[in-house]
C-alpha cells in the first residue's frame, strides 16, 4: 500500500505524465494484497498486455481471461484496468497520425521527467499512421549500444514505411549532440538502402523539444 501512495504522490508532484506504464496501472489496481503491492500486480498486468497482439479483435477478451489468473485481481479491478486501456486506445486513435513534431512530442510527453535517457521509435505506415511505438534503450545514451539492426528488424516486421526516433535529454538541454547527429545520419543511410525513411529525430526535455526535421538537420 505504501508503494501505491508513493506512486500517487509522484503523479501529483511531478505530473501524471511522469509515471511509467506499471505505475499508471498501479493507480488503476488501487491497492495490493498480502505479499503483493499494487505495483507488483501492475507489473504482471503490463507483462500480460505486452504478450497480447494489441491489434487483435479479441484483445480485451483475451486480456480479461489472462488477468483472472493474477493474484490480487478481482472482477472489479479487471474491468477497471481494461476500461482504462480501452479509453487510452480510443483517445490515441483520435490522434494516431504523427503529422508533425508537435504531435510526436505530445505522444512522448511522458519522457519529460525521466531521469534516465530513453530511446524510442515510432513506426509509421505509408499514410503516416502510427503502427506502433517501442522502447529501444534505457540508460546513458551511447549510439554503440543501440542496435540499428534491431530498429530496422522491428520496422520490417511491422511493415513500416518510415520511422521517427525519439529520445530524451534529462539535462534539459534540447540541442542534439554530435553523437545524436552522427547516429541519425547512420540510420538514414541504412534506411535509404531498405526503403524505410527516417523522417525525424526528436529530442524531448522537461519543457521543450527539438526536431531534426524542423531544423533541417
């Protein structure tokens, strides 16, 4: 229960966008059971969500059936969790096109208060509709640790036609480093060969963002 109180306090003090997925689900779970905090249960819920094809027509039904086996989740909590996810899916579908850098910065607003650097990719189809987004790296940014191969494998698997790279600068300085620029150039070169365009690289900070495309880099 204490952990859940801390999650709520964090959401109030730093903003709800500062919470990661497990913490958001923990708020829906509300409280844990003996030996399992709300956050413990939430981590198991998130694992189940990741293992289900989110484009499946039976997503909600499959998720409900899987959540029944998690200790600490009754029917009321399960309905609350699935309702929260469904609401998020509907709201996201209203603005599922990454039309410009501002749209992308809003999609990734949760990175504003991250204390570690994270690198995400946004995969788009030929009409620039969002197919999926994926976390590729978390830690101290080093382009040698982020495999271009893994990025393009994901793009090929999802039949993406273009990619937007997004990462955060916890320092608050939105300007790209030399390494940021060189890494983007390398990805563009590989993308040209595979006919998968890197249309932007966006750097998120606590109060602004930087777009390679907007700045003609």
